[in-house]
C-alpha cells in the first residue's frame, strides 16, 4: 500500500466551498481508500491505496467531491515519501522559525510547471519574500508585516495560474508528514 496526502484547493476558506471533514473522510473511504485521516478543516487528507498514478487519484477525488458536495475543487495528490523528500530539500532559510517570517509550501498541480508559475506571477520582491523551486513545490517565505507589499501574496490567489496552485504552511506540511 502506498501512503498519499491529498491537498484540496480552496476548501472551507471564508465560508466558501464548505466541506465537513467527517463527510470528506467518508467520501475517501467510499472510493476504496484505507487509513483515511483528515487534518485541520482545510482539505488535508492522508490515505492509503494500492493504486498508482497521482493524477488519476486526484481525478477520482475531484469527481467524488463534485458528486458528493457539488464543488469543482482542484486536488493535488502526493506520495508521503515524495513530500518527505521535498522537505528534506528545503532551503536553509525556509521553515527556520525566523521571527516575523511566514513560511509556506506551494504545490503546483499538473500539468502546470514552475516556469509557468514564475512567468505569470513574476519574481519575488527583494527583501520581502523568497522563493525556491524543488520538483512540484515552491518554498516561499515572506515578511508578515509587509505581506501586502510582496509580489507573490496577491497573485497566488488571483492570477490565472492560481487555480493550479495550493498552499500550505510549513507547520501543516511537517505535521502531515509526521502523521
């Protein structure tokens, strides 16, 4: 059995796309997935499956959500061991607990790639934010007090590419890998 983590984009944010985690867990179990656990209320799901093919799994989950909850929710699926690898390759500045700095991990949903994200969002604003790409993830850190001045903050939510991104905090990702 493979252990996967699914990140649902835009679930339970500001009262939109409300999905109760208990019902989401049942939906995953009805798809035949085992050891299903949710974390927080923002669409983080751990599950096991003997099926391969992350994009196929994501498609099945997206279809289930559409049928069960009536939402078109993009889903990013990753093997837990691949997420561990990403975390092991984090830059030294990311997730280091620096005061006043917020650390996120941005996941790029296929078929989008980093070069497309960078072309659309642009370079980070020097002195306020940092990014580094590794595989299908982007390490992103920014100043909490100056987040509105960053280049990436407004664009990760509003640019056309934003539907192909889902973002989690460093703490959330680390917790999920440890579960």
